[in-house]
C-alpha cells in the first residue's frame, strides 16, 4: 500500500509498509524537518521532474560496511600514485550540480531536480548533508554527496569526470570518516564490486537508531 502524505502533518508510515519496489509514500514536501524525519526512519525521496514526491524504503537495503570496502588491485595502484587529492564539504554546491547534470548510461533526465538541489543545500548549510570532493590538478573531477544520520551515511549520488574519481571518493569516505554504515539505497553492480551487500530493513533500522538506544 502506498500512503499519501499530508503536507500539514509531519509524519510517515512505518517503512516496513513499503511496496516490493521500496515505494512507501507519495506527496508531502522537501522541508528540512520532513527530510530529517525521513532519513532517521530509513526513508528517502526519489522522483523525477514530472512525478510527485515519492518516498522509498527498500527492503532489503543495499549497503556497504566501511570496514569491508573492496579496493581492486588496479584501484589500489591508482591511489598509490596520489593523482587525486580530497576534501570534505569544500564545495557541496558544485558536487550536487555535477551529479545533477552528468550523463548516465540508460538514464534519461535526472532525479536531482531544482527543488532537490535547494532542499539538500539547506541540509548542507545546517550540517546534515555532506560532500566529498576529488581534485586533480586543482580541478574538481569527482565527488559524492549524502545525508549523515547517526553514523549512517545515506549516499545520494556521485559523479566522475575522469576515470576512477567516484570510486576514489567512496573509498575516501569509507576510510577517512568514522561511519557505521554507508547506505547505497539500491543495488548497482558497480557498488557490489566495491563491497555492497544486502541488509534487511530490520537490521538496517537497528543500526540507524542504535545511537538513540544507547543514549
């Protein structure tokens, strides 16, 4: 069953009610408070320019344990050459715009609409959304961005303008930021090759809410 959200009420159904494809609810808004409530409960928006706001909570969830990220021999060789430098939150605006405008195989248009850019930029200004930037010869050549909730980095998108830049961004995120989990949301073969695996929604939510339980 897909629930219709009321813009006047700040609430979501439990993520376990999501459809088989992960779709849980439709409607609502992209306010900071609603986005934070969503991510705190394992829910995220994903829609295109012609759709209403759609909210997903996939079960199982596709994730990467930062401690188990896989680095191929060729990628390890790239990193040893130090052709890239990295930064965190140096230019969130540039990263999200690059992610929105990158041409992607088998995909028409983008889910990173102007409203999404505005919403996540507000999250970034408040310290909830973060970016990793990859630089080569002082040029921004790759990166990723996402929302950090209770030690879980909910990855939204990544981009690469040169070979291996987005992979390098993900490895840097896993190794340089203390995280419990990287939430990839949906499966891709690329992320699977780097250690992505399925995790039940129950186990995912247990990790996501562990900080609150400990307190």
